[in-house]
């Protein structure tokens, strides 16, 4: 098990259930309790394992790997308010979980759900760069998971499903010249930094083939994470339903976005958070003013399947049918 929990629920405090130390209780039941990535990597594959690595949500890929100053949040899982900086990513947790499940339950078979939950969380706050980082981390995790299953010689007997439970109405319609945008003085002239159709050109989320030759661009090898997260030319992207906010189409280096702020203590009344994007322009919201974030949409989501019964997951169907198809593949379906 790899979890992200409030440590006050685990360590002996007045807010923990009956004031008990749940780390000790898990250890007493035979669990190997690990609180950082180093300990996780050293955990024997034959040990029952509980991993808790931070308070609240795990930091996203972009902050763990690029803007590491945002990890200084007094969020250690032992409740001592130290900075949790030795944190595993989705790939590390998933591959370790597979090793443990394979070692302990190869004969019986096993089930694992691995969730890139912060893609959704960052999309809610219109933080598309952090959502993209975690989406690419998920892609890298899937690639390495398939390789792991092949190495363990169980890829042909393991069904792998990759999907989402909803979308956000997100799309890309062009590119943005952020240098031009930042130089303008009014909201209306800032909008002229957006290029559409033949003026859109290419973004610069790519890597030079030769570090000395910035005109020769090619995608990076291996995991396709951009080498430069703050290029001049970025993506003109947005969701269909959003609160009032400012937009400058640049990465937020100081931490996750906060697009709207509440002006009332008595009731929710959200307005533009100027500090979120000072160089940007105001984008009027489409949601009720009591909403601080973007919302889910009705868009269809893809389902990718590989392994036994993969043929059951083609076509268009309701999301609950994924469960029934999994049950059918496992021989658990009931006859009508």
C-alpha cells in the first residue's frame, strides 16, 4: 500500500482515532512501514508494505524534478513538520508494488490500481504545466510497467488498463508569444500574443538536437519531458468551464496555481487572483461566482487495454462497463 495521509491520523495525537499510533499498529500486524523513497527502494519484495511519504497530496512531478524549492513545505509524514524531499514518484511506487505483489501473490494472481491523481487536481486549478508533467509521468509509468511485466514473464497473463474517469473540456487552439505578451500594457493588446491557424507556429517544448544549434529542434529521447518548461512560445490552451482568472500561458515556478480568491467570509464569492499571473490578462469566468476552480466535463475519455480480454474494451460504452468487462475477464460475471 502506498498512501498520502494526514499524519495526525497516524501518529499518536488528539486528532488520531483514540490517540493511537497507527504506524506502530501497522508494524505490529507485520507491515514494513516506509516514509521515504530510499526506504521504499530498499524494502524486501516479500514484505507487506505501507508507504506514506508526505502530508496531504504528494508534490507533482514538476515540483519534485524541476522547481524543487516548492518541496519545502514542512510536510514530513512523521508529523514533525520537516520538509519531505525524498519522495517517490508514480513510477517508483507502481514498479515496487508490482515487485511485492509478484513475489507474494504470483500463484494466486493480483490486482493493482495505480492513480495519477494530480493530473485532475492541477486541471481544476488551471495549472496545465503541472498537469502535463504528471500526464507524462503516467505515460512513463505505463511504459515501464509493461517492460516490468515482460521481465517478470507475466505480461501475457496480465490485463493492463489505462483510462480516466472524466475529462475537463481541455483543448489547445494555437500558441502564445509570451515575450510579446509580457511587454504589452493592456489586456486587449496582450491578447494579440496568441497565434491561431497559420500564425500559431510551433511551441518550444522540445529539445535542441545540438545544444549549440537552437534552430535544430527534435523531441527528447526516452521519457518525453520537456527540457525547457518556460519557453518563449507556449501553448494557447484552456478549459471550457472556469472561474474568473488571469492568464499568461507561462509555467508558475513558485508553486501550484491559485486562479481565484474568495472576497467574503460569509459566503463563497470568488474573483480574479491578480498575484496568480501578474503579467497576464483577465479571462472572464463561465462558472457561478461561488466556484474557485474548473470542473469536470462530459467529454469521452479513451480506454487503452493490453493483455487477456483486451478485445472487450473496444468501441464506445458507459464507464461502468469497464468494471463488468474486468469481472467477465476474471470469470466473475453472473449469468443473466
